[in-house]
C-alpha cells in the first residue's frame, strides 16, 4: 500500500533524514520506534505533505505522492493524527468529528463513518455535545484518532499516540488500534512506548539519527538484544 524508498529530507540547511526506506502492506500495523530527535515526526510529516522531500520516492498504491499537499493525500485515503492532537477546543466532540469528514472522499459517507466511530469510541457518543477542551487527556487522544477516521482512510498515520498518557490509557489506545485493523485499516505509527507498540504491531523499524538501523517482525525485535537494552532498559 505504502512504499518509501531512499527518502532524504533537508530542513534549514541540515539533513534530517538519510535514505529512509520502509513499506506498509494492506491491513498491517507498522511501528517506527526511536528516541526524541531521531527524525520520526519529520518522516511522518513528509509522508503526509507537511514537508517536502529533498529526494526519494513516496508511493501510495504505486502512485507518487511525494510533495503533494496534505488535502490531496487525505482525498487519496491517508489520514494523519499529529502528536499534539490539534483539536478544535471551542467545538464540541461531534463538531470535531464532523470537521474530520470535511473532504470530498468522506462527505458521502459522513453518517456511516460517524456511526462507526460512535461504536468504536462509545464515549464520543455519550459526550457528543461536550466541548473537546473539557475531556481528559486520554479522551482527547481518542477523539483525535476518531476524527482521523472520519475521512474514511485506508491508511492511518499516528505520531506518538500514547504520549503523555497513563499506562492504562496507553494500553486502551493500542487496543483500539487493533480494532481498527479488523476494519482493514492499515496503520503506521511513530511511538516511544516501545513495549506496547511491539506487542501490537506486525512489523517495526528502528530510526536513529534520521536513519533506519533495524527492521523486522515485532516479535523478532522484542527479542533483539540491542532493542531490549536501548529501548526497553533490559
């Protein structure tokens, strides 16, 4: 579904990403792990069109999308949930969700997607008239993911979905992502909570200083001595 080859990104005269190559297959959860400053957010931002690559290819269903503006990528079936959520705090839960469907791809399916979101995230139905700013941190994170689903995506990209959450709430987020896979939505996420991420993902890539240094099945990386020492503290 998604294939990135030899992606390089330069920002402010400094090279941030170096020949990054990854792929995401249909109905697959892929996690990108790495410490702060490794280049994960720059990588995801480039995929969705917020940044332009210096060189390399980004293919979605074999179509080159590198450099396309974000709204075009949304209409192709790619949805991005940033680390800081970007909720409309002066809008209700329902209004936030409906704004997520404000694209040509989703408008015909708004009612259907809203019902699906209410089933996956029951709190959003119970609190649909509540201002999003009054939700807890975990609920705001869930709402951001739910809004991302309103565009009817084939590929959901998330930046640090468990950032700032309690261990219990982080686990709920990952369980929800597993449910989305059952709906045949492919998922690519960057995550520092390596233990949870590797438990739920199918495959993983390790990014360090803008380069991919390891890749493989999540189960393999969970047993990798370097990953266990560097990221799991074992």
